[in-house]
């Protein structure tokens, strides 16, 4: 099967709109995050090499390198979300006639649910990093591309919030309380104060328009 990452935008949207359970919100979130990272790269590329931005060129190179790494990570998560969901569905399809079968099935489901919680958590982490980079792009990047920095932060923020919902829904089906508590603490740590940062970046962008 062709990986979703290699399909056209139209094909991806058609599959997203279909009755098929995959791709779904997790893949859409990863794509939004990747778009945010790509927009940060765009601002950097429109800043680097221009004499009037020479004083920030080294920093823009650094931001560009980080943004491209994040774009690659988020792009890979588009398919990772599909893969882990399909694995989960295969575990739910295991036989459950006998007590032994039920026990085996339950253990298998719980194992994949942990993976299904970690994939969107990876997306959350990456999107927080994209938001931080978009702040630099918005403040120091080429003013002619500042609206693109604004689009970057909003795409990453939408992806983060969407991914957080997937963390919540998968964690809600887990029986391992210690694992769930750790993931909730991780999520809280990564998202604390993000709304204020996003609002600040949005205001910075508007002020530079």
C-alpha cells in the first residue's frame, strides 16, 4: 500500500473525507504541524541571503535547520498515526470466546493503546517546538513574510490541540494508571502556557503587518 505521505493532497483529502477510519484526526494534525514547520522554513528562506537581514542570518539558518528536522518528524507521524490505529483495530478483532482469548486480547489492546497515546504525544512535542521557532520567525524574519509566520504558529497550535485530544481519548481507555498519570503530566508540562505564547506571537505578527 502506498504510504499516505506519498499521495497527492487531493488523494489525502479524499481519504480523509471517506468512511474509512484512516486517515483521521491524528494524521490531519500531523499534517497541520508539518505545514507549520514548512512555513517557518519559508520565512527563514525569504530572510537568509538578504543584506538588510545580515545580523539575523546565522540565527535564521539555525531556525531553518530545526524547522526542517521538525517537518520531517511531523510528516512521518502522518503515517505513524494510521499504522498504530490499524494495529489497534487488528487487536480488537482478536478472538474473545474463551477467558484465555479475552485475556490475550485485552493485553494486546492495552499494549497498542500505549503506542496510540505516544504517537499524538510526539506530535504535541514537535508542535510546541514549531511554535517556539515561529516566534523567532515572526519577530526577526523578513517582514514581507510575517503573515506566513502567523500562519505557521496557528497551524502548529491547531495541530497541538488536536493531538492533545487524541492523547486524552487513547489514555482514557488505558488501565495502567501510572502510565496514564505520566502521560498526563507530560502533556501538561509541554502545553503549559502555550496559549499565551501563541497569542503573543499573533499580536507580534499583526503589529508587523
